[in-house]
C-alpha cells in the first residue's frame, strides 16, 4: 500500500474514533454502532469502499487504463459512487454479508473437524482439500440463492419461481461434468 493509502486510512479511522469519543461517558459499543448505522457507514460508506477497492485492484492489475494511478482512482471512485446511488447495492450487501458469514462459519467448522480426524499425509490432504472445496462451492451456491431470493424481479421471486429448475440444472450439469471429465489412469 502506498503512503497516501496509509494517510487516508489513518485520517478516516481517526475521524470516526474522534466523532464517537466525545459523545458521552455512557457510550457503549452498541450506541457507537447504532450511530454509525444512522450516519450510513454500513449502508453506503463500506459498500463504496469495497466496490472502490475491487475496481481499483482490477484496474491496477489489468492495466486497462494504463499505469496512471490518478485515472484509476477517479474511475474507481466514480464506479463506487454510482453503485451506491440507488438502493439496490446497499440492500444487496445487507442480504449477502450475513449469509456469507454463516457460510464461512460452516467452512471453518469443517476445516476444524477434518483437521482433527485426519493426519497430514499427502493422500489425506488432497482428499480434505477436495471435500473443503466441495463444501465451499455448495455454501457459495446456497449464499447466492439465499441472497437473490429476496429480490423481486418484475413480479417474480427468483427462488420461488426458478429454484427447482436451477437445482435440477446444477445436478444435471454436475452429472455431465463427472461423465465428461477425463479419468486418471492407474500406474502399475
């Protein structure tokens, strides 16, 4: 991270802490978080920063706009700002973040349980990685379905209308992928 990034992060955190430290002696963490929610920190500032960081990272790595960081910052800020103008992006973040948190808890619990029962031999590590990858993919699909199911697209709730068809397509696609995937030949 460049010097300017550290300065911005320091100023932002100092401003937030300074604004909450002078409120009263009765200030609790709950009051601070409620105040931040009233100010729009969770609905607008954090989604803006997340979108800004993603777009900026993509622009820097891909070098689509060249190596001029000023242009990349302006484009990233514009995309982040335009994304939070409406209510769609903040609502989406309010839907997906709690679901992602639950999925991460399930994944971490699976890592802990699998780590307890299996050693570190090469064969078991590959097997464990495959199981964790499968759990992660299932969790991601469930998170996306749960997050998009609350949206109403032209009078149709996505999950209620298309849920069974999407599950059938996923199962069919998985079966086809298993049949088409190249088989490993055993060396004798």
